[in-house]
C-alpha cells in the first residue's frame, strides 16, 4: 500500500503518519515551519504554509505516485466517505488550522489517507531543518522526524 505523502506515522501494528501544525507560521515566536518537508521514510513531501490564524499542510509529491493495483494516480481510496475516495493524494490537504501551543510547537488533527481517519497530532521544530511529527490515538503516540526539502 502506498504511504501517503506527509501522513503521520503512528505505531500500533502499523505506522500512522501523524502531522500537525499551528497558527501563524512563526508559532508564537519560534521557528517557521513554512516550506516543503520530506517524510522520514522519504516517500512523500508535504507543503506547510500559513492559512488564516493557523498553518495547513498538503501533499505535493509522492515517491510512488501511481497505485500499482490500478495503474492510476494514487487516490484517497480508504476514505470512509465514498464521495471522497477518488481524490488524488497529491494535492490532498492533510491538516489545516493547526494551532500554536508553545514556541515552535503546534497541535491539532491530521488526516491519514492510509486508513481514512483523523488523529490528534503535534509537531515541533527541533532545528531549522527538522520537524518532529507525532500522532496519537488516546494515550498511544508515535513520532518521526521530517527533513526540510526543496
């Protein structure tokens, strides 16, 4: 199954990509997460940008953009809403309106196209070119580090 760009990875029996972000791109005076980020697995890139009072993130690149089962562009096939299952993954909004919780840290919810679900998530800039991305279901959380890309 294709790992969906910039989706949050959370360990259970499988990985869940957990990404989030927050209000003004400076995150209460911290680092600026705006730009393109490569997931830890290197299979997707997510563009983070300011949107309203928060930040948003959308998939801009997939290492494997073609679904091998269909020969077509990867789609949001696991979405619980049948009307949304034909959305292409490239261009898919993973999170919007993530809010700052501390300098260089944001919280909110993120969409995981691998299972069609939304999850609580946190993101923290751990350096100018790295994001720690966390996804949680209840008290169970997992995280990975994303790298700034171009």
